[in-house]
């Protein structure tokens, strides 16, 4: 009997925000799986879901000790989900691809250290983090804005369907 092998075929959206998937890294949950780049993306997405939907949130309005008006929100990474919404948060759209309340919350949820090590802020901005994904995958898979845009990316992608893969189902 043969050994089953997990094959991950990344969506173009994955490559846009996290760079080229590395097939040489260990398979999911196999020996060596952990803090490599492929694991970072998978585990951060899973942990973010648990943080956003599985735990009690503590929301605070206002950002004490932050005078930079460009800051939208911040979190206490070691807290049990304490998030601060700064004044700017209430002036941006609820949902947009490049700057929104939904995106901000997704960004902030990736910072917490619960379930898995949180992300950092290496670069900010839609164009800057796409460049980061192409030039420095190591940082892109650990950067909060890359996850924010991965979650809010609504661009239509053209997927090539492999007719041979669907041939057995037609019989």
C-alpha cells in the first residue's frame, strides 16, 4: 500500500500575499512541520479564526498613549483579546480591500500570541506588502498587513481547470 501525500496547490491570492509556496518544506503536520514559512501561513490563519470567533473579546474605544492619527487600532498581544479602536477606526469604511474596519480587525487578530505566535508589523500598505511577498517571503508570512489583505482580497482570479482531473467524475 502506498503512502498518501498531501499536495498543496496555492491559489493565486496566496502567492500575491505570501510569496511562492515552498514545496520542499515539510508536509502539513508531518515531522518538521512547525515554524517554517508554509506552516506560518496555515497556523496563523487557523489561530486567527480561533481568536476572532472562539473567545471573549474586550473592546476599548480610544488609544491611550498613541498620538499618531494614522493608527487605526492596536492590541495587547499577551492579553485575552483586548483590542483598542483609535479615532481613525470610526472614520474608515466597514469593508474595503485596502483600508477598512473589517481588515483592521483581521490585522489586529493576527497579532495575538494565543494558539500560535502572533505577527509583526514589518511593512504597511497594499502595494508595499505585495512587494514584501515577492522579495522577502520570510517576513511576508509574519507580517500582519499581508494577512489583512489576504483576508479582504476580493480580486477576481482566473483559475485554470485541469480537465483531466475532472475526467473520472464524468464517467
